[in-house]
């Protein structure tokens, strides 16, 4: 290959890569548009409360369009607390309806406390479902995005999308410097079989719990947001976010879906 041919080859390759990058960039907004209808708000409804609907986290629709995946702590922290206090609260989801929202009742089908996942069954007509990907094919450095309700619905029923990368695939339990740093939750986790989670170079907020993490090129779900690394007090998760979030790999969602209840 002479110099002229080589230069032509390099130029053509560069143009091809640029064109491919342009196509991918153009496709991502379409992927987000398709993802958003499947992302729902997890909430409770209580007639005697003002407001009657209380937001507790994010979830997403899978399967036949009537199955919702979220975090176990999202339903445990709101619905169970209300019912234990004697409140007549109903668990459900909020979906868009016209210019407003609609509350649709849901029941807890299965809870996976170890992996912080919950499977809900909702009423009404099917909602567009997301496709699940393969957690085993996820690589460090891979581009990801997640869509949810980062600051609850106090700012309106608007799903927000954040982009980032898989920063690390890391064990769920952080090593303690010494025995004094080991709390009961950490000890309990150490006694169980270890598993890895996705550490994200992306900023998630408390309302993002249960948000689907997906591949930016395919839109397939590869994980579920469940934890934000907080610097100092909990309040700093909003005012001074660390930019480090964690997600449960989607293979645990698939296992939860296969359980017969």
C-alpha cells in the first residue's frame, strides 16, 4: 500500500467511525423516549392523608406489562410502615394519564431482601415493558444510563435520565478497616455468599431507588439502582452528591421473575 492509499484508508476509517458515533448519538434520544413510558413511580395512597399519594421510589415494567420491579427497601420503607401504624394505605404505582397521573393499585408478589429487589403485580391494562439484558456481558468502562424520579415527584411527574459508565464491578460489602467498623448488617452479609454489584460513575439521588440501569446502545436493562454513596450526613446526597452510585445486576431480577409464588 503506497502513501496515498494509506492516507485514503485512514481518512475513510476516521469518517466511518465519526459517522458511527453520530448515528449512536442520534439513536440515544430515541432509546430514552422508548424507555420512559415503562418507568413508573412507586407510591402509597391513603384517603385521609394530605396529599393522599406519597412517593417512595422508582420502578420499571417488565414481562407482560403488569409486572413491576423496584427495590425491596422502597416498598418496605413506605407501605409496611404505613400498615404497621394502622393506616389504611394502598400500595401502587403512578403512571401518566393525559396531562396528569393515575394511581394503579399493586400487590407485592415476591421480595428478595438479600439483593434488595421486589416484584409487584399491578392492575389495569398492560404498560410497555422493558427488555432485560445480560449482566454477565457487562464490562467496566461501558456506557450506561438510568431513568427515574431523582427528586421524587415534588418537582412534577417528570422522569429524568442520567448517563454514566460502569466504574467497577465490586463486592457488595465494603471491607472494614477494623472490627469496630463492622455493623450487624455487614456481618450478616459476610455470612452469606458474596456477590458483586455495579459501581457507577453517575449521580443518582434518593428518589432514583429502583430505577432501571440500561445499555445506551440497546436500551436493555442490565441493573437496578439501589444505593448512593453518601459523603457525611444523608442530607448531602442532594446538596453535595458523591457521584458514586450502585446497581444490583439484572440476573437477580431474572431469578426473582422465575420464582413461583
